[in-house]
C-alpha cells in the first residue's frame, strides 16, 4: 500500500451535504442583510453550478426574493436553455428571458467568430478541428490559452502557434469573453433596479485554475460555491434535489459548440479536483505523482500561477 493509498485522496473531496447546505443558506441570509439588499439576481445557464445556486437561494430567501435571468444567444445549446427554464419553473422563480443575440451581433461578436453551427456535419467538423489542434499543440493547452485571458508567458510551442494564428486567436478570445461579460451587464442592470445582489456561480475548480473572467462570471456581489470543487458541488446538487438531467450531464461553458469542460481540460473533474485538493493540502511531489503524471501536475500548477495573475489585476503603483 502506497503512502497516498493510506491517505485516500478521494476522501479529500468528501463533504457532508446537509451541513454544507445549511452553511450556505446561513451565509446567503447574513450577506444579503449585510449588503442591505432586497433579494438576489442569478443568471441561469442550465448548468450544474447555476442550478445548484438557484436551489440554495430559494431555501435561503424564498422564491419571491429571487429574479432569474435566462440569456440565450445564437450559439447556446437548446438543451441547456431548456434546463434553465426547468429550474426556474420548478422553483417558481420570477424569470426574465432575453435573447441577447442582436446585441452581440451589433457589437460585431459574430462577425469575428466562427459561423453558426447548424448541421450535424458542422459539429463533426468542429470536433475534427479540435482534435487536430490537440495533435499539433498537445492535450494540455489550458495554461497557454489562459495567458490570453489573464496574462503571463505562453509556452514556446504556443508562442509559435500564436504568431501564426494571432488574428484568429485574438478574435476567438474576444468572441467568447464578450458573451460572458454581456451576461453580467444584464444581471447588474436588473439587480440595481430591484436593489438585489448579483449571485456568482463560479466553483473552486474553475476559480483555482483561472477558467473564469474576473469581469464576467467573476463579477458579482455574493458567490455561493467558490469554496467547493466541482465534484463536491455535484454531491451537494444531488442531495438538494437538482434534476438528474442536469447533475449527470457534462459541464460546459456553452460558448460555442457546447464542448464539455473535461474535453477542454484534457482530464476528468474527479481527477483534476483530486490534484487541486492535494496541492492545496501541501502534498509532496511523490504523493502528487501517484495521482497523475508529472506533465499533468506541472500543467495545472502552471494554470494556478496564471490564475493568480488574473486575480492581481489591475496592476497599480499603490
């Protein structure tokens, strides 16, 4: 039996769902009062994190003090939008649904981004291009792509790729991030009108490795799940009754093509959360290598460092 077997890394991610539920409910109630707000606004994407937050908010505030925004656009998955509506209807939330395609179009987002995916062949071609990119650059490119968001120095191979494809890469960054930031504009627009707090739904996994935008999904007043890894949130969601069709589907940012995050990461959430939790607890290099190969460990350590750059912005002289 290895040293890590004795620790059992999966136990690092164990939570008591009932205690966690009560802890978050109390936290929400206290912070809404502390901020002198009348309620909460949440954006529903149909994904695990926002759905879990909605269920917890209802328990904390009641459905009369919650406003749910559903903001579909050209490239959203219809399944995810249906799940967002399902959550709002099940919980009896006040809901505003606004298609933001026209606004994004007027900004020019679709002019610089990939074409609309309409046929099965379109999705197949997208997957072929993704696989080709993985072969050229490698399976672990998250850290390099995060440098476009947060800053930092890319790897040598990505630097060359960036030089060759810079217009395409920069346009793709603007294409995705503008969507994320536009959603937050709508959330705050309605929050200010109702004297509501904007609820953040970023989880600890994505926060730790920097897979969020500080001025998009990272912009909020109260964040409910940033202390929990994705695998822990799934356990909590199942406990509080989030529908199975949501808890069991792959998580995705749903920016284009609804590509699962695990595909983009090149690793499962369970494995990634085990790595991040072990690093957080100060595991030795030897222990970490029992979880995953060195190149994987080093890659996500680099993601964590790049995420710190994002959290240090804006740079200043004070």
